[in-house]
C-alpha cells in the first residue's frame, strides 16, 4: 500500500542583515516504499532581508540522498549535480527574482525512499547575483517519528525499531550478578575467580619486571600512577606486581594470577606481556579512571588468554571528514586497551588530502582545505556540509604535518599497534588529481613544462564519462602515463622516510584500489595509444596493469602490498571472481562488500581459497558508520543495512552465513538454505584468513564526539570477535541449539557491556561520548513492561507527559498504565539517550 504524508511546517523569520538573507525549510511530502520506492519533498526559501533579491541567485547544498539527476517539479528550475554530495539549485535560464518577504517553494522527487531525518539537504549556501554568498542559518527541517516511519513502511519487512520491536529484541536479557560476567572485554579464553575482591586503601605498590618487559612494566606503572594516589600507610602491606617470562606461552598469550595482594603476569614475548598489562588495567573499576583514588581494587582471579587472530584492525577514514591529532591518539589508546593491533589509516580520498608530503605542498594547500567557491579553483568544495569558509571548517579543512604524523606513529608503536597508511589509487583520487592540476597549471605558467608534467595525474582531452560510487567525476588517475607512477613512488618514498625518521618500521602499504568506476579510460587518448602499442592489454585490463605497476613500486622499496578486495578480483560481465593472475603475489586483500542478501557475502572465502591473504571487513557487520538501527533519528548510512552491538557480536568469521538473521531488506535469512550455496573454506583458505577489521568511514561524522557515538558501544561486539574468534554458540549441532545458546551468551556479553564497559568508557582516556540506547516497552493487560539491550543501564520513566530526567523514578518492574508514559535510559553517570514515548503499543507492535 502506498503511504503519503503531508506535513505542515513553520517558517521562522531571521533577523535582517546588511546583505540579502533568506530563511529555509524542508519537508517530506510523500514517501513510497512499494516497488523501487521514491520520495517527494519540498524546499521552501523566503526572502527575509527586507529588500528585493535580483534574478540569477543560486542555492548550493549537500546531500547524498538525491539522485543524479534529480527531477524538479517547478518549471524553469533545476537541481544540478556538481561533485559528490554537492548540488546547486539554479534556473535552467535564470532563477526568478525574490521580492522582500516573498517565498518560493521547490518540489523535487528522489528515486529511493526516505529513511533518516538527517538525509535532508544540509549546509545551504546562498549565492547572490552579485557573487557574494552566505550560509543559510535559519533552516528548519520537518522531521518524522519512528512510529510514523513504521506506518510508512507497512507491508514491507523493514524492522523499524518501535517500542514493541525493541522490547522483543531485548527479551531474554536479564540483569546478571558480577560473578557470572567475565572480568573484562574482550573475554579471556579462560578465567576463574578464586576469592572475594579486595579493596585496598593507601597501600604502597612495588612493581618488578624482567628486563625483556621493561617497556611494559613502565607502561603499567605510569597508568597506575595517573589514577592511584595513595597516602601510603606503612602498616598496610604493599601491593606486589611482577612481570615474568614463561616461554611456553604463545607470542601474544599471557597468564595472570592475583592472590591476596600479589599480582603475577606471565608472558613469553613483550606483546603478550603488554596484553597482560592491559588486562590487569581492564580489571580496574570505572571510578579508578574517573579521578585521583586512594583505593585499589584487586580481583582474586586466574586468567589464561591468547587471541584468535594475529590481525585485529581498526580502519579510520579522516579524508571525508577530518579528525584532529588528539582524537587519533585517543583512538590509539582505546585500540590498545581492547587489544586491537593494526591501525589502518585512510588519509586521502576524493574529498580531502590529510598528510603533508614534502615537495608537494599543493596536496594539503588545495586538497586539505574545503570551502565554497563557484569553480573549485583554490580549494575543494564543502563536501558533507563542511561549511563555506575554509578557515572555519573543522571537518573539511585539516591535515597532519610530518611532525604530527610521526607523533602518531610513535604513540602507536609504544602501544604495539602497527600503522598501515592507505593512499587509494587509481580511483578515489580526486583531491590528489585536482591538487596536482593546480601544481601543473602554476608551473606551466612559469615556463617549467617538464617539472609541471612530473607528477600530473590527469590528462588533456580525456572524454571518458563515468560517475563513481560516491558520485564523483574525474576521480580516477590516468594509468597510461608515467607521471602517475612517479607521483605514487614519490608518496612511497616520502611516507617511508617519515616512518624511518620516527624509528617505526613500515612493512605494509594499502593501495586502496576499490570502486574504479565503469567507463574510466574508455575515451582517453593516452590509454588508446598505450593499448595500441601494447596489444597484450585491452582497456578492460588497465586495472591489472596499474596494480602490477603499483606492486612493483612497493616491492622496490621493501613494502608488502594490500588493498580492498577489488585488487584481487576480475570481472567478466556482471560476474566477479578471484583474479588468479595475482593470487601468488601475497597481496593482502580486505574483503568488505558483503551486503546481506546480495550474493557477495562469501567473497572473503573465495579470495582466501584462491590463495590471497584475507582480512574480513564485512560491511554488514563491521562497518560502524552504518546507523545503529532504522530509527529515523539515528544518523548513519544504511546502504549495507544497519549495525549495532548485537550485529557485530554475533558475527561468525569462520562461518559467515551464520552472521545474519535478516537480509538488508528485512527478509528472513535462512541459515540452512544459504549454507547450501555458500563457499566453504578449504584448509588453505582457512589459513589465509589472517584476521578481521572494523571500519569507520566519516561521510556523516562531523565531530570527534560523533565519531565516538558511532563506535561505542557497537564496536565492543567487533572487539570480542577480533580477540575471541568464532563464538561458542556457532559450534552447536542444530539451529535451535545455536539460537538458544546465542541468546544465553549474548546476555552475558550485554551485561558485561552495561554493567562494566560503558561506565569504564565514560571515564577512561578522558571519557568517550557513547550512544545510550532507547529502551523497549510494551503494554500488556494494562501494565507496561520495559527493558534495555545492555542490562546495568538505568531505565527512568514519567507518566505525566514530561521527558524523564535523572530525578525521575527508576523502572524496576511493570507499572500500571495511566497514559502519557515516557521512558529514557541513563548511564550510572547520568548520560542519557532518546526518549521513548509509549503510544498504547501492544505486544505485536500495532497501534490500538
């Protein structure tokens, strides 16, 4: 059934300024989920300046949720796509004049349904006919609720998180005693509580480590001294900590034994000793990290532990939206604390270049800045709503100097984290291409033709027509000219030098290599000439040619090549298979494109079976820039579904078909049926799965706080899988047994998160701004029942229509329905999530 909604919106007047000003509003008119789906919307502009605006104005804005091209209802007006998510509303001839207080309403249609309140056009920039511009600050977006979205999607299987839907998801979760929970996350392989926890006040501390573990001993001592400030009482027996060597343990393995006031950490290698140190620190309660404490907590426990995977990665993109150095260091602290050991650092993309490269200042002077201009000649356009003024753009403008980058490298090395830089080629390269064109034009004007051509990435007269997955044109370097390879080798040399000067070894290099657009190089004069001279190649083979050349450059400089899964794939029409040509080259592939229900979920296994080392990066499980759920108020992408802590936790890297219950459309995912056609790992293939990685792309992330919201707590599920490997429940014999055991084991994990990890994360490393979930709630027989995904958090409620506060009653058992009930989840420190307003919801989620 087609659902149509007409919303009434209120236009607010802005204060008149010296230059022409407008106010704006946006509303959804129709949202259709039948067939391929579409939505219709209206953008209204009102001249609030008190004077006329001449014809010929333009309105620029950002959104990735309008098609290219968009259909505009108003005659004489068009929405023109510029690049990426940047559009302009303009006249097919000229936009009409706007008289003082006049309003114009523009209606358009998009060929996909509308899912999130954050998907409306954003960051409006008004260009006056005289060339001056300003940001439209008075902009109102008419939003819709979860229940309204549920009504819009009636007849579809999309799991909209209504109060009742959330309640059903959380069923089976109960508040467990601490004795049932692991001592920390990720869960150690084995542990045994041997006595009552000790609370020791004002005791001295003695720490002794064998010479091999001096660095780890110092790290532990510094961490303790930052929080434990005793007034040492001589009558109190000191706490004794020893780091000793045990050659029988695996490289990253460790043992801990705490008895009375004696702590023994055993390891065979500094890596294992460091994990033991972090596990000991992880057993400290949240209040230990919150301030200067004179009390020390010691669990009485025995632990033996080691990781399932040698590669436990975290990928962060800072090209789309920049993150400052301080936030990167905080991320490295978090990674180390949770035993992740590879930081995959993506610093360049179409939308930004974030690392200073000596000798190529244009990369950061041009590619490291974003702001508004009509022709993008001095800096990049303000992608993702990063603002009109490049000097004030915190997410669009920014880069790391060589010194800052080396500080990051040194900080990572001290925490046993390998940094793998990613410089994506040949696609996703528009910032570099534009910056090198800036260099080319400057040197050409100076008469330095040879120097101008040295690192050029574009070519004259290339008429190839293509559009990238992120809607960029001209984002792929010409692979048929030597200057492209000279540029790439320049990067390799300069970045390797940065590592060496920081006394950090660079081993692995990530070439990107993903999403090369169809149509690229098809009308390139240089590539036609190249193919004519080299008949062993076709235009379709140029990707392979480039990969081979890139690999040769890296090999020359002693580096191992890695890239997204595409560098190990070949295409025959629509069929994608492993590329046998390079399967023996030891290229590390990052298998990412695993949308549930689209058929590529087992690509990681196909590539591993073909001989490639593979890191599982499953977009449907480990992409943390996906929204937490289908709530319209939850920011984030949905192209590969949605991902919360449960979705990441229940991933089974060794049996990926068990990682889903629903397809991206919300349809049932039948384990038995899927398994029949799912590629099985061969013994060689299983050995080629070297690890896993969690990803954060930052298109929709506009601050460090938002980054933290996106990753916590959902990333804790991934952290568990990275260290523990396949969950125990996946080894059960029947589907019914697996699902029953899965519920029991997630209950333990969810309690560990709610009771221990969330409070700890609020305090450690300055505290993380985490997402606090909505509660679930239902009415049954006149009583209201509520629950939460992570037991240990506090549910508060009101029954007078007001929003719950930290002083509202705590929900402990079912309450009689009175009307006007609202619920909200709070952490122990008082942070809170969205309000849940119960609207007479029954157990099956339908409205009375």
